[in-house]
């Protein structure tokens, strides 16, 4: 016999529910009209979500283009610097060689003059004509000055080339450091674009569900990784048993929800509320407070996480009036008897999440707002907003 499930969990502990039978369910739903507070979406959510997602995508694409431009420019500058460095290495070497040859010539002439000062270094060109000898002496002096001047110019030219080489080496070293960082910025920008594109997909899938009042039945919009990432970012400290991971738990919600056409990601948000970020319920594999009530011996225990999640999804489907089960009726909740599922007293009493609470699943009249508020945070995290 099924008990009324009433949860107003706001901390990490699951509060006790008030007990009631399936028969009392039927009497309650037929005789009493419970006024539920309307769920108020967060500020700004009435605006076009897909439009906001497209704006984020446009900004992300602009940032990505800018990051790619900076990266390409740095790579090109580094390549150009390397080409110029290779050229300068050869040029500096050639200039220094020319300077060395000229200085060698100046030195040779100086040695010749030292050995035969009367010949002015031109003994080999000696002549008996004094005028001719004078001209040759002057020529020798001018030649020496020319060679020395050329050598100095080559030295200065080589110094300038060396300075350019040093500057380019410094620039290339800076670019060597910058390119990996710019490459990472480019990759990060690409991820933001992909996330923004995913945001548009999420917004477009979510829009008809919001318009329908957030039904319990429907597609699961978020994937397991997105749900797990949000849970980690929320600061939760999950305590799960059997070596199961948060990602595996999230994937079970996706799979079980998809099988029964129940929104598994919203059920994950519900479990987060019920367990205080999955810090409770792990030892029993009961993530939704099934069977907990005032005066009861304790909530139901399930042998595996999958069994606990399957029972939760099937009970949500019953509340929504979602039709026959696809998976076998949970033996740990319905006793493996699908007819008990069919006879559930609250069948079709809460087709939307906004109708949950105030006696349906939980006694807390603000229950739906808490679940959907958590779900909004999960959506915002996945959209990158």
C-alpha cells in the first residue's frame, strides 16, 4: 500500500513525511482542492531565452574570432622572425668575414710599411721618377684610409645586424611564450562557442516545456555531463555507495527518464533537493525520499542506485498520468505488480511540476518552486549564462 510522500527538505537531511494510504490519496484529491502557489520564473526568464542564447553565441563567436586572430598573428610573427634570424645569421657572418679581410689587408700593408718605411709600403712598385713615387705614396695613403674606413663601416653594419638579430631573438622568445597561451585562449574561445551553440539548443528544447507549465512528462534536455558538472559547481558533497559516480547517477536519470518519457533532468533536480546535493540517501539508494513519513519505520531501501531512480521515475509518471510503464514495475516500490501502478491513488493529479507540493509528493507548498529553481540553475550552468 502506497504512502503519501511529503518532503520539505531544505538542508542535507531528508525530513520525515506524514503517512497516508493510497485510499486516502483518492479521497484527498477528489474532495479537496489544494491551492498551489504559482511558480514564478526567475527575473528575466520571461524574455526570449533562445534570443538571449543567440546573443551569447554572437559574442562568443566574436571573441573566438579575435582570439584566433591574435593567435594567427603571433604565429606569423614568430615564423617571420625565425626566417629573418636565419638570414641574419648568414648575413652577419658574411659581413664579419668581409671586415676581417679588409682589416687583414690593412694589417698587411702596415707590416710592409714597417719593414720598408722608405718605400711607403710600395717597394714592389718602386720607380726612378720622384713624381711618380710621390703619386704612388699618396695613393698608398688613400688606399689605407679607404680600407680602414670600409672596415669600420662593415664593423658598424655587422653591429647593427647583430643588434637586429638580438632583438629578433628576444621577440621570438616572447612569441614562443605567447603562442601556447594564445593557443589556449583560442581553444577556450572555441569551447565557449560550442557551449553557446549548445545553449541555443537547450533554450529551443526548453521553450515549449516552459510554455506548457513545466510538465513532468517530456524529453530530458540536459545530458549527464551537464548535470554532473552543475552538481560539482554547486559545492555539493555527494555521498554515494557501491562505487557509483555522480556522472553514472546522472546518466541513469537520463536513461530512465527517456525510457518512460519523464523529464529525467528535472527528476535529478528533485533528487538534489531531497538529498541535499546527494549527501543523503546514498546508503539506501533512495534519492527522492520514497517511503519516508512521520510514524514510518524509515524510507525505502533499494539494492542499487538504478532501482531507486527507476522507482522515482515511475512514481513521477504515475503522478503525471503518463500511461503504461515501459520498464517492468519496480519490485521494490510496486511489488513488481504493474496493476498497483495503475491503481495508484494520485494518478494524473500532478501532470506538471508546478502542481507538485502541498500534499503531492511533498507537504511543502513551495516544493515545486524549489525543484524548478534548482533546475533553472542547472539550465543556466549548461547554457553558460
